[in-house]
C-alpha cells in the first residue's frame, strides 16, 4: 500500500497510524473460505461477546431479572397519573429497555455466527418477545407523559427529584402531543396497527398487505433462462441481480424481460397490495389530523416535507448529467439503443486490487486521515480484530452480509464476511462509519440522547466510503484503475441518488392518488412509472413495453417514506466528504460534531451544521455536480477516438 506525503509531515497522526499499522501487521495469515469451520479461523479474527455477557449463564440470569422487572413495572401503572411515581417508572423503564437491547444483541450475535445453533436461536426469540412486551409497555409510558398538562409537567419538574434527567425523552414524546387523540381513539388505532408512534424502524413492521406482497413475491413462479453457456438456469430473486448485470446481452435481456413479463401477469394483485399500503398510510395520517401521509411519516422523525420536495426538484434539475451517462453507456458498450437491462453492466473490466484484511484496514485508515487524530485512534481500535469488536471472515454456518450493531454502554460489533476483494474493503469502511457514529455518540451523549436518526445513519457510513474512494482515486496505479474506480462511483450515484429519488417520486405520486380519491390501478401505476423513467433517463434511453411495471417488485414502497433517505444520505455524504477531502477549514470538526451529537437536535439541523443543509438544494446539487464531472472525465477516458 502507498503512503501519502502528508502522512509523514503530520507527526501526531503519524504516531496514531503507525501504532495501529504495526499491530495489524502482526495478524496471522489466513485465506478466507466460505466453507471453513468456524473453529479453524484464528481466534483473533472472531469477535468477543464477553463484553456483553460473560457467558450464557450470565445471560440467563439477566433475562430472568428483566422478566421480573417488566412485571413489577405494571405495579406502578396506577400511581402514574399523579406524577410522583413518574421518575421511578421512567428510570426503571429505560434501564429495562437498555437491558433488553443488550440481551437481544448478545443472542443475535451468537445466533448468526452459527445459524443452526438451536439454543442461540431460542435465546434470540425469547429476547425479541421481551422487546415486544417492552414496546407495549412504552404505550403506557407515552400516555403517562402525554396526559400531563404543561403546567402539571413544569410543577412536576420542580417537585419530583430525578425527573429532569428525562427531559429529552419527555420533550421527544410531547413534540407531537397535538397529534394524540382521546384514549378510546388511541385504543382503536392501536388495534388497527397504527405505526406512527412505533419506537423502531418502520420498515421492520410489515402491514398485512405488505405480508401479502411478500407472499406473492415468494410464491410467484419465475421462469428459467439460458446462461451465457446456453445452460438452462432457474431465475430467482437472489440471482436476478447477477444475470441483470451479465455482460452477455442475451442473458441480461432474458433475465429482465422474463422477470417483467412474469410480474405483468400479476400486476393487478401487486397494484392491490401497494394501493392497500398507501391507503393505510393515508388513513393513519388523516386520523391524526395530517393533510398528507408524507407530512405524517416525515414528522415522525421531525423532518419537514420541504426536504423531500427539494430532493426531487434538485435531482430532476440534474437529470441532464444522468442522460449524458446513458449516452456514454450507449457509446462505450457499442449499443444501437440503451434498454433497461443495459444499465447494470460494468462499463470497464474490473481493476480491483485484492487485499488481505490487514492491507484493506490500513488503506481505510490512510483514507480516513482527513477526519483527524481522534477519529483515527478510535477507528484504529475498532478495526483491530484483537480488540474483539469485529468478526472478520465467513464460515460454514455464518450468516452472509455485513452490519454494525450496538447497545449503549458497550463498543459496537461489526459483522463482516471479508474475502480479500476491494468491495469487502469498501463494505468494511461503510460499517466502520456506522460503528464510529455509534462510538462517538455513546461516548458523548447520555442513553436517552444516543439514538440517532435514520436520516443521519447512512451519511456516517457513506462518508467513509467516499473518503476511501477519494484516496483510491488519488493513488490509482494506472488510468485503467482510475477509470474503473470512476465507473464504480458513477454507478453508485446512479443507483443510490437518481434511482432512489425516482422511487421517492413514485411513492409520493402513489400516495397523492389515494389522497385525491383516485383509483390505484396497475395501468395508472405503470403510466406514472413509465413517465418517471422517461423524464429521468431522457431521449437516449429506449423504453421497453414492460418497463413501467418495475414498481411492482420493489419492497421499499412498503416502507412508508423511507427510500428517499438513501438518496439524501449519499448526496450529503458526498458533499461532506468533498469538503473534508479538500481540507476546507472546520469541515472535519463540523462533521465530527454531528457524529458525537446523537439526537440532541432535529436531524435536518444537525446535518446542516455538518455541511449538508437539505432544506436547500446545495448539498444534493454539489453531489450531482460531482457526478457530472465524473461523467465528463469518463467521456475523456473511455470515448477517445
Ligand atoms: Zn449502512
């Protein structure tokens, strides 16, 4: 790996990286193998759950304590309305919630490294049902906090010792106090599955129509296609992405066309489930006096609808850059027409460098240097597997994929399935971004202010990926490697900013149909979706007869105004990483303040202070101007006559 000149001139960073690099250099060699037994992986590469619970016996003891505690909370219910039991109740509730999170994390982490371990699975299920019971209990807490008048609450703050510590939680609940209905109406909304007060991510709470959608997706028979060797292979949702990106045009055409033709046969059922979801969203919003579902679901996270509309307007204003990218594809791929199945093929051959875990970690640490010494020291600790926070390699019964997961009071845990590819290094940078967000928030905020908004979460992870990308571009060994890195970045921006904004606009139009009392039919949805593809991809793109039905299999449309946050997350991360990478004075510190801030202010405010004000077009425009510049450079690199 290469070291920049700045690395040597800034002494204090030099020391921090040197210590880490030296330690990582001592790691035992290991060749990743997805079929390896977990026991055959050197111990240093496995995470150590001992920081959560020493062993299963200690977990069991804590679990039993939590069950007793939950029952005892019920005893306090009757004295809640007078206010004097409130501090004790809140203290015990939040202690219990934290303990349940810890129990769940331990159970989950031990279950996923061996997905056949029945004891671990059973522990996980018990922890989850405990969490469900605590969510029910939180309705009692909410009612207790919301039923107090402002005057009663203020007098309780002055007379009840200990209540003041819960101000952030109480303020958070009372922010939407005017959206709460009388007890009977609340009871009925609860029975109907209202989710506007849910304490967890809305996309984890499937409605009955979403479950019908999922069932349809899993039961829908998919056709077989011929792969590039002419062998017949059954199409599945798991292999669809791979065949869609095949460099054999016949293979990808068959994959996409046969998928879309199959979906088309069920389009009325898909329109019924999706229309049903939108009707539910609108009904819950109207029940609480909101004009639109957009307003209701963004208000849940204290986000103004202007953020949503600004995203759509700004991305639309930058559609010409996307359309030049489509034209670039047409030229570089030598196509007569660009079809929907031509969008996912890599434009150039991969020039990805293989890296061992230690090499990849050191490149990441180099790339994150612009964030300063404090960040580097912490991230150096997390990435060093000897500290037990990371589970590096795949093994036989380990769940695939990667994540960062945590509970307040303990360092984050990162699951990887590292296999020495550059995409693994990128994923590691991403997960370290989430882990560092948690680490810095937890070190600087009390528990009640540590739960950061989903609007901020993907900024922290993607910012690291963008700094890694900047570093790799600055150190590309050849113009072929540079071109490959640029095509990866361009395609990432197409899929995450342009495509997810197109989705966000579709989701808005869908809800607007319901709000206007118009029927949600498959033909209406196809028409809207087709219009959006034409608007975004422009005249160089050739629409196919079934392209308009793509909306039907996208699960994100059931997530209740969630998909836009992928686009705002990446756009904000690019805008912020570009400022930090360019060494703009104060940029890194402003960003670190956001990472340390938890949920101490509304998320849009925190993000604005960090360098991406989503109430204005600036950050999104900056990210898409960068996309524009990448397309220009690719035109020069790939279209030389
Ligand atoms: Zn992420």
